[in-house]
């Protein structure tokens, strides 16, 4: 099983990255092949709304560091996306990637009963951390993106979320989130 893990935080040792690394370590122990990508180290642009992926090509035509990332996701069985919540949304590094996934939709996606250009059956793990301790705040982020990725053909999705973690290392004391990483890795690996 191939897992592509996208670290959306600008902090390489931030709380969302810590959880993602733990999940990937456990999945690797269970036999997964892991490709971890720190988006903040790449040079890329967001979607340009050029519509070339619908009129001229079956993929995004931008030539930047996301080109290979999008190809890796095409070949993955599992996509892990990890991000802190900044101003009520995923970090801009991850948001720009998500916008570029528009290229995963076929040109006739509005009417096509199978709108995705991706192979069906992929799994999504979304890891979100936030300084705000109230878990009702920003609880709309995962459902929004989950619906888009279901459109792309992701059949299973999992959420790992830690609230009230602001400083680097805070998540280490968040017992529920730390346990959830191993449990989620095991679920993803056993349902292959």
C-alpha cells in the first residue's frame, strides 16, 4: 500500500506534522510505503483558473513542484493531508494544493456519473490541529473537504483532530489524538 502524506504546516515540527509522522510511522511498521512531502519547501502556485485541465489536457498544465505531487497522489492508495487551522481554514500551503486537485475532475464532471480521473477506492486521512480549544470552532473544515474528495472517488475517510494545541509539542500531551494516529493507521492498513 502506498501512502502519500502532505504536510501543510509551515512548521516542520508543528503539531499537525507530529501527528502525521506518527501515523506514517505506524503504517510503515504495518508494511506501507510512505512518501512524505513538506509543501512549504516546494515552489508552486495555486490554481490559475485557466481551465486547461478541462480543455487541453487531462491534468494540470502548470509546471512547478506540485506537478510531481499531483502525480504521486494519482498513484497512491492513501492520501494523508495534515494542516493546522489558521484563520478558520487549512494553511495556505495545503489550500493551494487542494485547489490544484481540480485537475482530477474530468472535463464533463458536472454531468458525468464518474467525474474523477483518479482510480476509485482511495482513502483519505485528514489531520487537523488548532490552537482554539473549543472543538465546535472550525468543525466545518473536514466535512467540506471530505465531500470534495469523495467526488474524486475517495471511498473511505478518517479525521484526526487535536484542539487546544498552539505551541510546538503541545500535541504530545493530547492523548486522544496521539492514540488516534496509530488506530487510524491500523484501520487504513487492515481495510486494503
